[in-house]
C-alpha cells in the first residue's frame, strides 16, 4: 500500500510535489473507500494490513485532474520512473549513467540532484525510503521501517560512499563496499538477499504497477492470465458481460512457435538482439458475440480481437491488470483511464477498487482523467480528488487536493471544477480569437 510520495527536480515537478493517500480525519463520507488502520487480512499465506495505527486510514483510490500540459502525466510517470531506476539499478555497470530527467526550465536545476521520498506498507510493515541522485551517482539514500510501530533505521547513505548502519553492521558494510556509486544500495543489498531490504525492493518490483502509455496496456497479459486460469477467465467474462459490450465469451490460446517457423524478418530482428531465442509465443484471441442464422435462431459469431472497437479492446486489456491488482493488493497507477472508455465503465472500474467486497486485498488505484463525470461525491471523497496546475511564471507543476479548498457541504464537485472554482482548468481567454 502506498502512503505518501514526494519528488523534486523531475520533468515539470521542480519542487513542492507531495501526493498522499492518507485519508483525512475531517472527511466522514464514503467510509467504504478507506483501508482502515490495523485491519488485517490473510493474503497468500502472509499478512497485509494498514499499520499506521487505529484511526489512521488510507484511501483505496485517488484521481488526478488538470489542464493539458499541467503535469498530470508527469505526476504518474514519476512513480514508474522510480520503479524503473530502482529495479534496474542492479544491471548498472561502472561508468553507466542513471536515467536522469531534471526540470529544464531553470538552468540551475540541470546540475541539481533529483530527490524523492516514498512511504509504503509491505506485508504489514511500514517503510520510508528516499534518495537523491544525479546522472552520475547516488548522493544520499536511506531506508527506515516500523517493525514494532516505532521507527528504526536499516541504512543511511550520505556523500555517496559514507554509510551508517544500526543492524547487521558487518554484513551491510560488506555489501556497501561492493556497491558502485551509480547503484542504489536498496537494489544491491536486495540482490544479495539481505532480508531487511529485500521486502522494500519487492514492493517496487511486485506491488507497484504503472501504466502511463496506451502501448503499455497489452492484451497479452490478460490473455496469458486467462489461458492458465479458468476461474479468472470466468470472472473476466462476467465483467465484460456486465459492461454490456455485446460479448458472450472469448477464447485465448498462447502457442509456442519454433524459431524455424518464424517469418524471416522476425528472425533477422532476433538474430541481432542480445537475447537469443529458440521460440516465440503466439497469441490467438477470439471474441464471441451473439448472432442469428437465416431462421433467426441464436448462434455464436467469432470475431478477431482486432475487429473489436478501441473501447472494447482497452476494456479487455485492462481486465487482466485490474483483477490481478485486486487479487494481489497491487498499487495500480494508470494515466488517462477514461480514454476510449464510457464514463459509466470508468465508474464501474473505480468502484471495483473502492468496494471492500471486491477489493479484499487492499489494492489501490491512482489514475488521471479528463472526464469530469468522475468528479462525483458519490464516487470519490474530497481527499481522493487531486488537481495539477502549472505555475505560469516558473513552469513548475503544483498539486493539491480538493480537501484543501474550502467549500460548503453538498456542493457539486463537477460543476465547481468546470466553473473554475478549484483551478486546474485550461486558460481559454482569447482562444476563440485565434480562429476568427
């Protein structure tokens, strides 16, 4: 579970970017949308719970709205960026650069480090991890945890090479001496199976899932899941039927194609790649709709997946990550959820996360959208609705929640947003004159 996230000097997020999934104690609406403090459940033989303490609740979902180019996507990309640089750090060779994307509109930032801090819960333990780094090296890094409710230090790293440890000093010093300046210690120690850091590393690798591009929503993930799990297939089929897409069934087959049977152009690509392959998997996916024969009797008509509408393709492709997240307690981050989907379908997908009945593993959903239908007090609380706005003078993305804006009870969130009461909308003054 994600608690809070802060980052500075990354793309348009120059400074002051802080996003939290800690529920407000002053908002008593939609309590089903909360992961209650100290509530525990069994999950795959382990225990997961919100360990912030009784009365300190987390949110099951959050939405980010804002004008085009305000930094909505960058806010979500930041989480994917951290996942990437941390989980791939163990592959970094001496002299390699760390992927580094500083704020470009201020020349001073080009030479400043990127800094981040992230708090999360994994298997019932709360962690606080942070670092600062440039393209050349990790400058500072730390990991704290709360094994018995109070904070304890696992490691601290300053000035790249200076480490301090309070536990397992001999073992950690040995790992630190083998950690290059351009490698995160969290990654290198996890690679060495150090038990105090490996769980925090696993949170990034296994629990954080970020989709910030339509290209990252692959039918392959959903199709492969259902090809191995008939129960999951039936659940996805029910969801597609409930979504009223006209689908009555589907068949998914993943077949291994030997190298010798591949097209010549594909063989050439494989031959020049670093990873040699003996075969590739071929996905065959057919969608079935209800049809009629000449005598108007019901029959089943097969369609290729490519024949389906863009919305149907996206809905099907999303169902795998969606159900997988709900089952495993994953933090799912997705940009432009509403793209190609009807607002009611989006509402349905969000409710799957908000409902304690369907979300028994305390998964969380963070998404951006443009459709204001979802800014709805019956769907989301004020602390679940966030806005991004680009500072017109500095170009910095600023983020704030609806909770920070004073308003009377019972106000229509959607109307308030469209009227500009919360900011984070396009500046259109004089826009029409351009086309006159």
